[in-house]
């Protein structure tokens, strides 16, 4: 039961991080909720490991910045597809 709650917690925190990252980026990001959550979860895991020695609010801010960079690079490189595209 603990693993399931941990996964659900990571998804929720990832969604918050991904959403916050999209808020700090200028302009519109035409990516879907699943991609936003995926980038947020990945940034949360990397940020949690890399920034673990910092104070928690600073870690959250740095993780949001990391997610924003991930969204921007993913969109520029075509790794994140617009939500209305097929395929």
C-alpha cells in the first residue's frame, strides 16, 4: 500500500510542478495534461535528488525551473507534441 501511495503522491506533486513550470514560461504551451505531469514528475525526481541538500522551498523553486527548462527544450526539439495533434 505504501508504494501505491508514493506513486500517487509523485503524480500529484509532478502535476503541481509541471503546472507551475508552465505558469513561469512566457507564451502558451500547447501540450496536454499527461505531458505536463510527466515533465513535472521527471523534474521532481531529478530535482529531489540533485537539490536535496537545499531548504525545501528553494528545492521546489529550483525543481519548477528545471521543469520549465524541460518543457521549453521538449517543445523546441519536438519531443512534446501539441495536445491536438494525432500520432
